[in-house]
C-alpha cells in the first residue's frame, strides 16, 4: 500500500508561507496553508517590494523570475545600468586609444600589425580569398575588419581595428553586466564582474536541493 504523504499545516500566506509550501509540495508533502486575514483584505494588486540577493535566487529557482521581470518592466530593471556600464567602458577604451595613438604607440606590438595584414590580405594580396583568413588567431576580428582595412589611412593607423576592439569591449561589458544584474540584482557586482553566491545558508541549502 502506498504511503500517505506527510501532512503539513502552514500558518500565514504572505511571503514565506506560500514559498515553504511550494518547496514542501515539490518534496511530496501534503501542504495546507491558512491565513487569518479576511479574504476581502487580501491585496490582489501585488506589493511594492525590492527584490535583491537571495530573493532573486529563490525567484529564479521557483521559475517565477521571468514573470517577475516582465512585471517589473524587465528591460528597465537591468538594461539601463548595463547600458551605462557599456558606455563607460567605451569611453575608457576610446580615451586609451586616443592616448596611445597620440603617443605613436597604437601599433607598437608586432601582433597588432600582423592582425591588420591578415585582415587586408583577404581581399588585397597576390592570391586573395578565404584561405587568407587563416592565421594562428581566431578569424572574427579579421573578417570584421577586412572591408574597413582596405582604406589605406585606416590600415596604416589601425583606426578601424581599434574602433572594432573598443566597440567589442563595450558590447562584452554590456552582455556581462546584463547577465550579472539579471542573476544577482546587484549593479556593483556587475561593475566588479564578480559572481555573488547565495547570501544565506538557507538559500545555499535550497540551491543544492533544487
Ligand atoms: C514597510 C516594509 C517594507 C518592506 N520592504 C521590503 C522589500 O522591499 N523587500 C523585501 O524583500 N522585504 C521587505 N520587507 C520585509 C518583508 O515584508 C518581510 O520580510 C516579509 O513580509 C516576511 O514574510 P513572512 O511571510 O515571513 O511574514 P509576514 O509577511 O509578516 O506574513 C505573516 C502572515 O501570517 C499571517 N498570520 C499571522 N498569524 C496568523 C495566524 N494565527 N493564523 C493565520 N495566519 C496568520 C499574517 O496575516 C501574514 O499574512 C518590508 C517590510 C516592511 C514592514
């Protein structure tokens, strides 16, 4: 005869009650939640709360994070800080490029010139063609730069390659910041590019059992 699931009574249907009920149900318990507040006084329009740290983790594990983000106007929640981080990264990159170009040091490293040669020779060499993409490096920078670098001034100064690098760095910063903010809700973690582990022992235990 199959065993009856253990019955659990939870008092309070605010935040903790339904959440504990959810996780206990997932473990096979038979859960009843009671609430003393009259139904007429229960809010149907939601609560104005900040979600951060462990609350983001728990929302993620229970699968409601996408819905929470939509309710928050997801874009607004994490797109703007990520965009600002990307813009700051682009400004820093442009300032560094300006400084080193003025000092005549932009192409000091031999590899910088070699990348330009590989990009240009795809279309401009004795035997142009896709075979020219081949080098010890991955091909994406050369493919992106193969048209701009046909302009002599940009080829000699590396201007287009530098612009592509700075834009790529900014795009990478935006993608990383978006991911980190979406996952942790922490803008400072996104700036420092570090992962924030679940902050409480309970959250860590839940994570390991999810
Ligand atoms: C002004 C304010 C702003 C806050 N803002 C935030 C925020 O932005 N972000 C955030 O994460 N946290 C916020 N908090 C904290 C958050 O509201 C609480 O941590 C959270 O509500 C605790 O949830 P809980 O379920 O443990 O308890 P409670 O929310 O207190 O819920 C207890 C429930 O049990 C019911 N109950 C009590 N006794 C009985 C009984 N005998 N029988 C049946 N039911 C009973 C009550 O009616 C109630 O619904 C805020 C708190 C306050 C006061």
